[in-house]
C-alpha cells in the first residue's frame, strides 16, 4: 500500500507545488492516485494556510478530493491544530463530513479520548507512533490498540545515515503492535532510506510533500505525483 501525504504542515513558503486549497488538494490527489497512490492523507487548511479540524475547513476539502478520487481519505488530528485536547474533541464531534480514517498521535495529550471519539463516529484510527517518544509503550497497553486500522510508524530522525537504524529501533519498540498492520515512513532526509527499508520488510509506506520536498537524487520534486512515481520505482 502506497499512501500519499499531500501537504502536511507545509505552507506557501515551501513552494508553489505544495497544495493548500481544496481545489489544489483535489487536483494533487487525483494526479497522485493516477501515478499509483492507493490512499490519501491530508491536512485541511484554513484560507490563511493553518491546519484546522473545523468542519467548515474539513468538509470542503474532503468533498473536493472525493469528487476526484475513489480511494480512502484520511486527515490529521495533530495537537498543533489546537493545543487544547478538549477543543480538539469538540471539533471532531462537530464534523458534518467524515473522513475514512484519521491519524492520532499516541504521544499527544488526549490521544486515547480522541481515538475513542473517532471510533464512535465510525472513523478508522491510524495510530501515529513517533520515534523518540513514549508512544510505542503507551500503545502497547492501550485497550483501543486492537481496534486501530493500522500503526503509522513515523521515524522522526531526519539524518539519512541513521534513519534506517532509528526505524528498526522503532519497530522493535512496537513489537507485535496488537497485531495491527504497520505503515513505516520517514521524513525530510530520512524519507527515502526509510521508504526503501519498508519495501525490503514488506511493509506499507507513504510518500508526499508532507514528508519530503526532494526526489531520491536530491532534485526538487515538482508534485506529489512525481514523488509517488519515484517511490514506486525504489
């Protein structure tokens, strides 16, 4: 499975190729799926470019993407969208259009409550387990673990020389991970080494402008679709 992460916490400062508006996200999603992506992960943005869980931001983004593609679409629920866990819960409860799945970072305050709320709405939960945090140990004892759609194993080590070792450490920390499937990915300089490791281990992975702005040869990527093509050729 090749997930495409369309934009992440990027902004217009990261270049014109990063899609921000619902229309640009939908176009980028369609191009990425045509290139071979099988799933979408997106950060809905306000007109000012900030990540948001507001239903007024989420709904137009999901509607625009779903008008162009017929693959599962997931969203972030990262703490940076709102530092107050109770406020994030309220946002999720107010959603009028639901994503197929949502990523919940297990090291963040309120993760269990947020995951439970999503599951009650019928939204699948992608358990975000970041390296360098206590998320793996928290997830190992979570009663919600067996209900997760998958584990999103995120290697935060940006060093291409050490990212694979960091990935192996994270996978060891995860252990059996409640028997849930694992999607392994890196970010920035660690993106391509970790993606290659995921391929060798037979794990799902992801690629997109959220994780990296460059192709394997270091050239600047022009689109999410270009990154997907490169990832599938690794």
